[in-house]
C-alpha cells in the first residue's frame, strides 16, 4: 500500500473513533447522567459500562493519532524547520518556531499530566437523585 492509502485509512478510522467518542460522551452525559447508576441502561449496559466503552474508544483514537503523527512527521519537521524562501528578507529565522513548538509541547504535556499530581479528596455521596433531580426509588 502507498503512503496516501495508509493516510486515508488511518484518518478515516480516526474520524470514526472521534464520532464514537462524541456519541458515547453524549450518551453518558445526557441519556445516562450521573446519579442514574445502575438504574438506567441502554442495550443492556449501564452508565459505568458505557464509560468503559468510551475509555477504550479513546485509547484507540489516541493510538490512531500517534500513527497519524508518524505518517506526517516529515511535514511536521519541515514546518518547524521552516526556512525563508529564496530572496526573502534574512530577518526571518527558524528559532522562534522551534521554541514555540517546544513550548506548546511542554504545555500540552503539563496539562495532560496535571491530574496525576492532584490530590484525590473523598466527597459526600450524592443524595440518591437521578435524572432532573427526581428521587430514585431503591
């Protein structure tokens, strides 16, 4: 297979994974909201089971994005190493782009890792309320 074929397959699969992430996220947030616990189910799965499906779709999406970056690495490197065109003013330099790219990568990594350094607090249990604040019978 040619590189363009791989690009298309990876990008199409990533789009499908993104749409599945969107739909399961909406499902978890609005159809099976917090507090519905094991009282509401769709297709035999409750909110927590759909959360597991959502997580694994996210893992697949992350893997596809890593492959996407590998397939486009030469373009990314070219954009970071940007050189002025022939005859352009010599004041354009590539160092600001490299510094900006490294800064953005550092900030993204910091944001992604921040929850792992936070303190987990124990909170009070909810009042047993389900959708729209109605009491759930036990």
